[in-house]
C-alpha cells in the first residue's frame, strides 16, 4: 500500500507487547472490534488497557491473556447480559491488576 494506509494486520503490529491501549466506544457500541480481534490473534501480551466503559473488546483481550493491567469504570455487557466473564475470572484470580474508576 502507498501512503499512510496499512492493512489491519500491519496496524496491529504497531501495538507492541506491554503497550498502553485506549479504545473508543462504550460497552457494546462503536469499539474497534476488528483491531481487537487482530491483537488477540497476533498474541499480544502484557497490555495496559484504559476505557471508562469497556465491554466485549476488553473481555476478549482478557480471555486470551493479553491484558496485564486495566484502568476501567463499569465493565459489563450491558443490561441483562451481566459482567464480563473473562475479566471477572482474571481479576478474581489476581492475574489482572485492576484500577477501578467509577
């Protein structure tokens, strides 16, 4: 590709292990799902995650063991779907350092 355009896979390689990542969107809406899945596919590790209201994006990264530290507010799949199961398991086991801001 010419110019500043890169493939999704190439864009994800720009996020190194241990990076501080902050995604847009709220809960299940308007998050960069394709990028999140690509980071998981590439096996990213030790990420520090920042988002006031994470949902599926955060839970997916927790599920594959990509997140080491999180700065979050409410972490849920929204009404009726409950708390993020992978986030909860990693937080309760002590594998994930959580800084909660609500």
